[in-house]
């Protein structure tokens, strides 16, 4: 059974940095696309960034140039380095892995709060 556990969230001042981690277990993820999504209060969940098994990345326009997604396949872990954080980055951040076509798994999320 696939399990994703996020960590690294917390409270940070605007302009600061955080690094989120997502540890995956219960499968082989080297070739799987993984990603970070976020959901702010009262808003729908949205894409932040994805990374394919081959390392190709995709970012939401709102985080391009500030956030960087990466992965360590030996550790089955995907990271999100978040720099120049803004209050509008405040959200619960979720990790997702696309297990196969039409099948995915999600973590329970980690809260990021950016104070102004």
C-alpha cells in the first residue's frame, strides 16, 4: 500500500524559506511522476509543481523562479524548496504520486503559514 508522508511545514516570515519533504513507501517510485499541490483556506487544491521519473519539472506560474522541486530516488523522497515566501503561499501542502493511469495517492499534508 502506497504511503506518502509530508514534513517540513511551519510558520515563516515573508521572504523566508522552507523545504518540504515527502517520503514515499509501499512501492517503487523511480519512474513515477510526483508532485506538490496546495490548498489555501476557502480555495480549491491547486498544482504547485511536478517532477517526472526522468526529472522533468513543471511549475505553477505563481511559484516559478521561487520554488524548486527535486527528488532523491534512492530515498524515495521528493522535495519542495520554497524561497521568497509570500503570505499568499500560506496553505496546506500535499504530496501526490501518480501510481498508474487513473490511479494516484496523496499524503495528508503539511501546513505552511507565511506571516507578513
